[in-house]
């Protein structure tokens, strides 16, 4: 088992990465509560509800489950209200522990409820997808979606622990696994050229779920995110680098009503767009764009944005949380392993890039 520490003073916690951790989950809960509520989806409950429940039983924690349907379309205030209803009907108090057992949707939704129920209750992240293990479970971002934009209603609220059991990846559908790889590629682009090269050299082994490869890419990704979060917990500036690919990616999700693309697929599309925009604006060379697009394609991820009108894309990007007033912020690439935050990208440049034209022409 690998153990990483996120150092945030009294909000510090451990990230645990290994195999067979679900049956030991109670060991990693800092303070054993009297009662807990597991938030999950039906399939994850079927696969992993029993070992988690047995672990809680073993230390005398009384628990119930709330099931939320699968998919980004269920990360809403309405679904959060289903959890609130369960908590209120069961008379759960402020010492109740929430356990997010599932992927990014379950983790974000559970964290949001934990941050807001009775002004805050403790929660633990138990991510069961690659995307949630390397990204969404770490760092304390919690949110639900609004029809006008992704993650527009939320809070920063840190978990007590993150427990990533690699065994859950063996039952993960291949398209979900590939979505997680998009976030791993992101870490290589923004901060770790060696990780990016490792991914290029081990595509086949990673897709075959080679244990050594998985441990390496998950631990490296979590370490990068932990470092970034420690520098800027509430995204006042530096943490924005983690949003590479997300500005256009969130627009793709919103414009397709969260039904056509999974989050990781949308991020992959967004990363290619950001790289192409960076090249058009003179920040990186064409080879950098080609490397990013080629690696994502080798992992079976989409790289072309849907042909919506550029005006619709730009309007959606103005709803992005990173936008300030009339300015659209973008994370641009300089080379693999190094990026820059552009506080304002002209709409004319975005329009030309979306149309595939030379921005400087």
C-alpha cells in the first residue's frame, strides 16, 4: 500500500493506494463514528457494497445506503436532495460519516452534501474509477451541475481520507478506464514530462491493466495533484493549472447535455483544442500538439470537438467558473510539462481556433 499525505493544516488527510483496501476500509477512517451513510450507485453497490459493509460492521459502525443512478446527468441539486431526504428522515446528526463509494459523480455529489448538510459533516472518498482515483477524489472540490454549466454550485470541502483500491479497476468498463487516462495525460502535460513519456512508452501495458504501471501512474498523478492543492487549496491562481482541457471540455459536456461524452472524453477533446489554440497563438510548436493528440488517440479517446457554432461554444465558456467578467481564461501549453495561465483569450482567437483557422492569420 502506498500512502500520500496532503498537508493542509487541520484539514490534512491521507491518500491510500493499494489492493484489497475495501475490506480494510474501517482501518483508514480517522475517527470511528457511531453512524454512517454510504452514497453509491446500484452497480457499485452490487460489486463492492458487501466488503465495505462488512468492514464497517467489524468496528460497530451502523450504516445505511443511498443509491444514485449512474451518470453525470444525476449530479444535480435534485439528486443531492434525495440524500438530504435520507439524512433528515433517518435523523442523522453532524457526527454522521458520509462515504462516497463510486466514481467522480458520486464523489462530487457526496462531498457537496457533506459540505452543506447541517453546515458540514465528515466524509471519506472511496473512488472506484481511474478518473476519480487520480483526480476528482483528491483536493476537496465538491459540486453539482446546473443546466447552464458544469460544477457551478459547490464548495471546497476536504475529505477525512481517500482510499483507492486498485482492485476496483478490474471491473471498470474499458471506456471508463480510458476516461481516467485523459486526466493522467493532463498531469503529464501540465507538470511532469517524464510521466508523459512513460505513458507514451507503456500504452499497451497500461490498457492491459499491468499492476506496476497502474501503481506508478496513479501514485504519480495523486502526488502532482497533492502538490498543487497544497500550494493553492481554493484555486485562487495556481490550482487553475489542473483545469487544462476543462474549459472547452465543460462546454462540450454542457452543449451535449451531459449525454454524448463522458467527462474524460470531453477533457481529452478540450486538451487537444487547448494545445491547438496554444500553437495558433505562438506558445508551442506543432510537435507538442501532435504528441498530445497522438497519445490521447492511442488511448482510444476522442480528439475532435463536435461541430457546434463557435458562438455557442463561447457563450458556454463564459459560464465557466474560471471566467472573470467578459474574460475567458485558458490554460495554454508551452511544451509538455510546462503550461501558462492566460488570463484573457480574445473571442476572435477562440472563434478562429474552433473553426480550424490560423489565429494569427
